[in-house]
C-alpha cells in the first residue's frame, strides 16, 4: 500500500509495551459521545457510533462506560460539549502531520499542541498547509496471527475494500471513508474482527527519516497523542521499523 502511515504501525508496536488503557478510554469515550451527538444514539442507524463502540469493545471498555458516553452524546445525561478541530503541522525532518482533536477548549488544545511541537523542532501550520499531501480514507486494522493472508485479502476485496497490505503482524484494509463501516461489518460477519477501525489521513508520499531525526519525530508523535484532547495523528514518514527497540 503505497504511501501508508508508518505511525499507525508504530503505535500498535508501542501499545504492546505501554500501559495506557485509561488514556485510551478517555479518547474512545469522547469519540462515542461526539458520534452520538451528531448521529443519534441508535447504533444501527449511526455508522460512526457503531464503529466507535466496536473500537471500545475491542479495547475491553466496560459496557456501562459505553452506555454513559452514548447518553451524554444524546443529552440523556449531562456531558461536555466537544468540538472536532483538525491541526496541520510539520515535525522534524519536514514530516507533515495531521492532528485530529476533540476538545471543549480550543485555546488550551492549540497551546498544548504548539508546545509539544516546539520542543522537538516542529511548527504548527495554517489550514490546508499539509492536508493536500494526504488522502482521507477508512482503515481497518486486524491481527494477522493465525489468519490466511490470501483468504483475508479476498474477503476484504469482496467486502468493498480499496486496498490491502500486511505490515508485520497486522493486516491493514483501506476503504473509501463512506464505506468503512459496511466493509468492517462484512468482514466481521466472516469472523475477521478488527483491532481498530477509523477514518485516517493516508499520505500520498512519504519522507524517509532515520537516526536522531527519527528518534525526535517518534517522541513528538508519542507526546502529542498522549494529550487528552488529541484523538489521533497521521504522518507522512517512512523508516526501518526493524530498527525500533521497545521503550
């Protein structure tokens, strides 16, 4: 899959060693709440909500937490009014970053993001400064362990996927954004349960990074994604994944 986001791969690599379930739950709850706010609390009629709930279940989030997040979104329970804000930036080595956030305080969020960028030689860009380097796509991540690659590829394409790739111990299925939930549902029906499904910014081309630049970039990405208001980061870099060591 030409031009895919290496950060997605590295995130899953790091997830095996980082105990960050609480922070993950915070991000998942915000997405569920916003999905319910804009599309209603009926999962059958709200593809975004259904995908968010599936991601929460895959992360072992308790059912009560999910139900409360939905009710906050629909107004049945008092909740916070989150806004979706997209930031575009450059990191070390000229790598382009798309930072997706859900926040109740834009001033706080932009200050936090700008501070993290400045620590590692990055800069915040204007609207449309880097988004033209990416395509907006749906992406479904599956654990490849014990799965037949040819069968999984065939199932994904039959379900309507645009692209399919293996990245180490993961399968990455790429879809049109509007088809993400339908493709995921069709694959679920065939017993291929996703680890994660989301709308991502997939780079058209990548920038090679190595050495100290790569280390600074990875640290920047990790610290930005650790911010409560940040849902995810996509970046247009490539590196030798085999040289990464657990931290």
